[in-house]
């Protein structure tokens, strides 16, 4: 059930983010939707990256707590994974800046 809600919310957010591209006229609604898409895009990316990083670190700390000798083998892949998550948030920031430049 949780997955269905996540997919529905993701589809709605993608619709809100892509909607400004469908509005080709130069009216105020296109600029407003573009600003909305930029704000929602970076907000959603920040929340997603934060939740993903928190979950990854929690799992790593739990496994280190269970087996302290494996800390050096867990820490490096965890940091690489967190860097990839943060890169996705930075990509969203670049897209938000690009969209806000069109306002």
C-alpha cells in the first residue's frame, strides 16, 4: 500500500513539474507554473535526499553496532552512496535554477 501512495505522489509531482513545459504561451500562468515547478522540484529533491541519506546512515550504524570490526568496510560504501544521493539533489538544484531563469 505504501508503494502505491509513493507512486501516486511521484506521478502527481512529475505532472506539476512538467506542466510548465506544456504551457507554450507567454501568459502569466506559464511563468507562475514555472516558478511553482522550480520550488517544488528542489523541495522534493531535498526531502528525498534527506530521507535516503538518513536511512542509509541508520542502516550503516546499525550494522556497525552489530559488528564493530566491519566499520571500515561499511563506512566507505556508505559515504559513496551518500555522495550519489547528494549529487541527485544538486542536479535538481541546477534544474530549479534553470527553470527560475525562465521566469
